[in-house]
C-alpha cells in the first residue's frame, strides 16, 4: 500500500471516528447494565452466605419430590468491582486479576498501534470497575451464554491449556486430536500474545475470553464469538476454517452482530465507532490476500494485478461461502443428516464458484486466464 493510499485511509478513519463518536448524552454516567441483587455461585473468592435451597425433582415414574441442599449466595452490592475476584457459577466463570508490572509495561507499549488505530487510550488499558460490572451484567442477563470462562486484565495460558483435558465442559465439545493439535498451541500462544499486546481474545477450543480493553463493545464482541460458536455441537471445524479469509469475515461479522444485541441501547453507538473499523481491517487483509494469491498464479515475475481482478477474486470467494451456508441452512431446516448438510455446503460453494467464474472471466479476466 503506497503512502497516498495510507494517507487516504487515515483520513477516512479520522472522518469516520468524528461522525460516529459518542454524543454528550452518551457520555453521561448511567447504570444501564443492571446486575441482580444476588448471584448463586459454585465457588468464589468473595464473601458469601450459605442458605438452604429447596427444589423439586422427578423420579423414574414421574412423581415429584422435594430436595433440599445448601447454596452459596453473594450479594452484588458488596462486590468491589475494582478489586481482584473470582466468581464461578453453573453457567460461567469470571476471573479478574492484574498481570505483573513488567507484563503490563510490555503490553501497553505493544498496544500503542491499536490505541492509535482506534484513537482511544482505553484500548488495552484494562477494565475498570464500571466495565467489569457491565461484564457481569451481560453474563447474568443473557442466560443463553453458558460454559464460558472470562479473564479480565490477565491470562492463565498454562492453566487453560490443562483445562482442555481436565474441564469436562471443555473436553466434551471437541475430540481429543483437535484439542491436542489446535487447542494446545492456541491456548498457550494465543493467550500469551493477548497478554503481551493487551489484546482482547477468544479461544473456542477452551471457551475462554481474555479482556484487556476498557471498551464495552470490544468485550461484547469477544463474548459474541462464544455465542456464535455455541450454535454448533463442536468448535474445531469452525475454528480451523478460519484459515480462509471469507470465513474470518463471516465469523467477525457474526460476533459483532451478537455484540450489538448484547450492548445496551445507550452503548449501541459503539458498534459503528469500534466494531465497523475493526471489521474493515479484516476486509483489507482479505483483499490483499486475494491479490497475493493472484500474483502467485499469474505468469511473469512481477505481474500487475488490477483492482478489478482482486475484487473479482475476493468477491467470488465470499459469494462461494455464503452460497454454501445457504445450502447448509436449507438442509438444516428440513432436518437432513449432518453429513448431507456439510456435503450441501461444499456443493453450494463449488457450484457457485464455477458459475461465477464462468461469467466473470469474460468481464475481468485474471492474468493466468489470458494465457
């Protein structure tokens, strides 16, 4: 990308940020993320009280019986959200902990490019008590979010690596081989990279979100990744497909759409302010990946790949993906087997690719098609 294009891109983002920033009303302090008065926990580092719980269960013939037991209750009014704590419930675990000073210094230095890109010092800053409270509110008020571990302002890469094999909820999601081949490197390298760059991160293989940015929409986006993956019975196929740029775009857009629904009405402006520019970076990366692939196929040492050729390649790849998804969704609606649904996805993508290229090669041919 030449200097002129870079300057135009910077100017475009500056204008976008100017028009999508918060209004004075948005900046007013408010409590738009309510938390319940009490949270029933499995374990916690916070003070709690023990109560007798009474429930009902059905026996083998359908008769209901009362059951009694003890439950741990924490009162949210007593939580100091600025301090470190651990809360484990039946649906989620949230751990807030500060990294060592040296790690924070390295992370803040490495996060400067991201801060400059978003033009916001809150990127990588670390969640304050207000944003931490909002995370608990999101988890408590979205009951379809389950089996998620949220780490705030820290990572525990080695511990999360062991969770691939010791956490029953994590282990049941994916077969052993994908957990070894994909889960181990992503658990260790992914979380370490997140720590050293103060970057927000979701790992589907151990169902863990790592949050460093003091921005609600970015946190909601990472939780949105978890909601997206939970549509499927396992994670490894969806995760491994992310090596293809169109799948990356699809996943990022799905996560941002989920975030938009998670955010309160007062914070929905953050979708345009932060998530659209972030998505645009994936668009740019996908565009240049298409250009690189075309250069490898084209004759000559330094082939000239036009913008139209690149757009054709990039657009066709994305069209293939969505045609495959449409075929898969159709099979899913009529309740056919999983194998047939995946076969339909592949067939939809391949057929669309052939048809699209058959017509487009006469309009904007690639260099290697001119041979």
